[in-house]
C-alpha cells in the first residue's frame, strides 16, 4: 500500500512479475506461497517463521520455495521452519525434533563437546558411582541448563539430563562397536571417546550391529525404545563366565 515499487520488486524476486494484476484466487497454491514469501521480504525481517512452507506444494513449487528461503538465509535472515519432511529438515543448520508437542530427547547436531561431557559424567555418576565436583569441565553449564542438579548435597542427573546422557552414551558406544567390528579398528583406551553415531541413526546402527549389549570396553549400551528386548541387553559380564 505504501510503496508499490517495493512490492513489485519483491514479487519479481519470487518470480511473480507476470502476475502483478492477478487476484489471490487466480493464483495457484505455489504462487500464493511465493506471495507470502514476497510479503515477508518487504520489511526485511531478521527472523522469518515459516510453518510448513512447502506443505501443499508439488515438487517444482517446493523447489522454488526452498530455493527462495535458502536465498533469504544466505542474505542473513534467520529462518525457523516447521516441517514434517525430513529432506527439508535436513537442509537446516539446526534441527529440533518435537514428539507429541514436546522436545524430543535429543541433541543439537554438532554439539560434540556436550555429548562427550555427558558420556563422561554418565560413567562417573551412574556406573562408577563416583561423585563429581562443580569445578569439573561442563558441570556448571549442565547445572545451569538443569541437566544436572544437586540432591542431598551431591550432583546428579535430572530426568532430562539422564535421558540425554543415555542417548549420548548409546550413540558413543554404538560407534565404538561399529568401528571395532567393521574396520577392525584398534580400541581407544578410554570409553566414550569415539565420535558418536549421528542423532537419528542410532536405531538403524543398533539393529545393523544386532543390538549389541556392550561396547568393546565391556560397558553396557543403553537400549533404545525399539530394541528387541531386555534379554539381549543385560550387561553380559556376570553370567557368561
Ligand atoms: Zn566403550
Ligand atoms: Zn538396539
């Protein structure tokens, strides 16, 4: 309404230069979606929220919309995009999964250092029953994020912290089994130091490896929700010898 030239420019950028005189009802779904993007462009917003931007689009229009969004991202706009399509999600720098409206247990990809700290603390707190001090690497941060908490004067995992640590331990130990079995790779001295199996692939890797109960160091691998049952997953050490 205030700047026709700017509006026309935004519509041209999304490939609708030939449609300037059309009514919304005369545009296809893909074109309407591109108008939405043009509208988002006008104010140069630093943040764009896109709820299923490719939801009802055919493959061609999906590609057009995604390349427009990628272009916006290149120009410095931050995009928060909701999608059910894993191939769309895979294009994001960061993926946050929701399950039934709640943050899925899980992690930010690339957050290897946090993963390593969680694995370390899991060993100390849950397996070796040792205490940790607040001065230890990462502990203060995890307390601040409520992944750890004080109970009876001792530092321990919160439920959320425990869930994240179990997932991190599982992925790190599966990676050890994977490397040891498939590459006959020499064992690292310390457990949990291998780069973990990528988040989201642990179930496939676990199944591929026949749901190993322990890592090459003999430490138990926590089962996932879809592992075939507790029989396979008890730590093997006690009864086998
Ligand atoms: Zn290990
Ligand atoms: Zn499994």
